[in-house]
C-alpha cells in the first residue's frame, strides 16, 4: 500500500522513497530484515525493481 500511495502522489512509476530502509521499517512497524525480504520477493516476482531508494513499479 505504501508504494502505491507513493505512486499515486507522484503520478510516476519510478520514484525515490523519502525514507531509507530503517526509517521505512520503523514507519511500517516491521523489522528491517523483514522489509528487505519482502522488497526482494517483490523484485523476484517482477512487481518492482529497485536500486537503493529508487523504486520502479513494473505494472
């Protein structure tokens, strides 16, 4: 949901997250390893692509 909200706010499929992974994990109330694991799964399922704080939605 967070990534979709960022997409809707910007209107572009590629955007830079305003938070680093530690901050994003805290914001979402999850551990950083769990967040990284889910981001990796979304990449493996070709839902997103990413490099550091840049995210590209693949739909």
